[in-house]
């Protein structure tokens, strides 16, 4: 009797919902650990699946539309003109943007460049390594 309840056709939706809840919890936990370090490879793999990529792109665009409509409009126009790979087309597309769209796009570009670490040359790396070693020696005394 008890086995019939667990294998019943009507209990399967509960199993499916429990599985989806567990998957969601795993995503949340992986996203919280080290800023999503372990979630990124999974997301990159998911972008290779066409219908998942399309869904994630749509979700990303709608979130951007809510946060910054001018930026979303500018990016859409730039993508439509094929400006992502060709600098000449990018320049032409920039001239077609409104002032607010252009400002939003340039602000986003500047913000993205600020976040990127500046590449160091050999001298700067050695100076940084020496400073770290000196700090460790002073701390161990």
C-alpha cells in the first residue's frame, strides 16, 4: 500500500518540483561562493545550448531595459547595424544614436574599462612581488 503511494502517477509532479527546487538551490549556492566562480563554467556551457542561450539573452535584455532603457536601445541599434566587429560600422552606428543613447553607451564603456585591471609589465610585477615579500618579512618578525 505504501509503495503504491510513492510510485503513484499523481505523486510525480511533487518529485519534479522537488528536483527543480534542488537545482535552484544548487545554483544559488554556487552563485554565492566566491562571487560565482563555480557557476560561471555551468553558465558558459548552458550558452552553447541554443534555446537556453536565447532565453538568457532575452532575460538579460529585459533586465537591461528596466535598468537603463537608453543603453538597451543603443546596444540593440549597434547590434542591428553589425557594429560589434567592424569599426567603420560602429562609427556610423554611433552617429545614428540619440544624445542620451550615445551618453549611456559611452558611460557603460568607460565603466567597463575601469573595472578591467591594467596589464602590468615585468618591472611592475617584480616591484609588486618584492613589496609583498617585504611585507611578509616585516609581519613575521
